[in-house]
């Protein structure tokens, strides 16, 4: 069976920490992981992506989580993601943003993980 870890928060300024987390996943037999940058990062640079992916045999994906609570902000930000290859998640307490995110094909996941939503 192939194991998959779906959401590993990482500080992209701490490559040593990232390597440790990838190594832990390898040791657990996890074959696929999704790294989610913290610190409000909205785009993963290609140089960083290649560096991380060359660290391991584990298949690595990236997830960007946008926390947006105003529909105007969502409409402005989503324009940057027309040719986006990573996983795009939107998290919001605003019902209008949630509904618009669910309708938008650029958004892969509408996240309800915020404790206030649950």
C-alpha cells in the first residue's frame, strides 16, 4: 500500500527542517507528501521546488493555502493562479468567499480546518 501524507506545514526558510520532515516520511514508508509553506507564501519558486524534490525519492507536491475573508480580496488574488500547477486551497470564514471558491476551477480545495468554521 502506498501511504500519503496530505499536509505537512513547512517553513521554506528552514531547509534543514524540511529535510528532517521528508526523512521522517521516508522512514515511515510514506511515498507521497504535500508540503504547505507557512508564513503567507503564495507562490513556490522553481529553484526551491527543484531543490526540495531532489532531496528524496518521495514524491513531493506543494499546497498553497490562501486565508481570505473578503470576496474582493479573493477576486483580486485568484487572478494570479490561472496557470498554477500546485494545489490551491482557500480557507475562509466568509460564506461568500467559500461559495465563490467552490465554483472557481482554479481552486482545488475549499478548506474548513479553521476551528471557528468547525
